């Protein structure tokens, strides 16, 4: 994963619908939108659903890379992610500040293969080391530049 070239990810309004955006990542493209209940056309996943998809895919890929490197008998991997807002104590009682709701991502990982208990435990630990997991868990920095063109 680290050897992959850094692509700029771009989102641009399509002009079709209020929130519809086309996203390009290198040679790849997809669409994001909001559900009808929020005024969108539901023509694509929401940005938060895309974050969940990134977490699921990154977790699966990280586990596959690790298992392959170790030559472990891991046959298949599937990862489901849910997202909700909730109080911090639902996620981590040690850091309860009694204030705002936070984003809570829950990963459900299903593995098939004749893995022993030590391999299962190690894969659980490795699942928390995927780059998207670390970024969403707060191991990142956000920088923003604003450019405005006057018409």
C-alpha cells in the first residue's frame, strides 16, 4: 500500500441535483450524493459511507497482505462497517468528556480458513493497523487551502 503513487482525489459538482458530485482518483471515478431525505438524489453513496467503504476495504487488504506474507491458511475475508453518531463513552469510557457526539465506526470482520487462536488474535490486532483505521481513529492532520475565483 505504501508504494502506491499519491493521487489527488477530486470531487466536483455535476450540476445534476443539489449535492451530486463526481469523484476522480487517478484513472478511477465514482459518484457521491446525499439521500433523498436530506435533499439529494441518492445517486451514490454519501461521503460518510465512502469513508466506511474505505475502512472496510483497507482492513480487508491489510489482513490479506499480512496473511499472505505469513503464508497463513486464510481463505476469505469480508468486512462490514457501520457508522453512527454516539456519545464518546459508548466507544471509550476513559476519554469521556460528557459533551458532543462522535463518529463511531464498527467493523465486523469475517474470516474463513483453518486459523489457530494465535493467528486469529494477531489478525484482530493487524486489522487495527490499516492506514484508514489509524486515520479515522485520529492519527491524521487536516490542512485546508481556499482559492476563490472572482467572476
